C-alpha cells in the first residue's frame, strides 16, 4: 500500500473520531445549574419546616369571608368607660373658667361648662379665697373691701359653681358608695392664661380636689387616693391617720373622697382658653 493511501485512511479515521467526539459533546446534558436549584430549594424547605411553616397549608382565605382565626377569637378584657380617665380640663381665662373633657365624655369640648368672674365686694362668700380682695366677712357672708391702700384684686371665679359641677360629674360617672374608682381617673388638667396669678391657680386646684363644705358643715379635708404599699398592705381600706385610702378596695364616695386629686398643668392647652 502506498504512503498516500495510508495517509488518506488515517485522515478519514481521525475525522470520523472527531465527528463522534463532537456528537458526544453536543448531546451531553449540563446539570450543574439544576443541582444549584435543588440545593437552594432543599435549604429553603428545611428552614421552613424548622420554623413550623408548612407551605401547603397556608391560610389564604379572604379575612372578611373566612373563619375567625385564633388571634381574633381570643377577646381581650374589656375596659369599662368609668375606669378610663376623662381627660378633664379646667381652662382659666381672664374673665371665666371653662370645664370640659378632651375625650368629649359627659362635658364635650364644644359645650363646656362656663364659670364667670365673682368675688366682688359685697357678694356672697364662705371663705376668703372666694373674694377678689381675699377677705370674707364670715358673719355677714359677704366679700369685704380692701383694707390696704393700692391693693390689687386677684381673679376670682364662681368656685362654688365649679366645685358643684365637678362633684356632680364624679358622682355621675363613679357613683356614690357603689364601687371602687380607678387611680388613673383622678387626674385633671389645669391650664391658664399667662396673666393669671399663682393664688388663683391654687384656689382652682383646691376647688376641683375636694367637695367644698357649706356654711353649716364642719370643714374637713377629704380622703386622698393612694396605691402606696404602706396603704394597700393595711387590713382596712382607709388609713385614717394619713387620710388616704386604697383605690382598689374602698368604694368611692364623692362626699368624703377626693374628686380630682391628681392635678397636672397643661401649658399646651392655652388655645382652649377663650376670654
């Protein structure tokens, strides 16, 4: 056999082998990306199972049409309205005091109770703080004229009317000897114009704190609410020596107990003061 023939056969054999190799390469499946996907899905499923989530049992029911879930069927204890604070505001202006609730309960903001200036000379009084010159004739029950030259009158309002309104409010909401009154309901917010003297603020605080006594009644400070362990640990609900009582055990009585003893100053409520 000649050399040229041998070379031709070798060339054909090589070409045939290359074609077979090429076909094998074209027909081989690259499964590396699929292995990556399977690995990722496996890790994801393991994490879901360990977290207690089963993908096949997810609740896809529309909320308003579906059955109530456990979280919605479990009812939280309802808070009674009388156990929530009224957010009572006593707004002191130059010519009047306005009383209302920020929550619009009992005394709405749009319909406040109004108490005008009082305590003029000769007007009815039972105590000195009810007179603009801070002096009451306890025999004639009338406000006296100033005894000091140049004495400046202080702003005095219808404190009796204010006290009666606060008393009636407490009696209506929390009753009289029927049930205890929650500690957080004793708060009242006092706000005033910049030119209101400190003595007037003190008088207003005293007016809303306890029921005022009439002329024929003995003047005695009211009992004050407390959550102090010193008071709550006692066998009796009222500590007579300190004139405090346990709010969780004593049945509330507005005649002897505080009306609104927790007074806070709300400078941010000046916009409610209308002269």
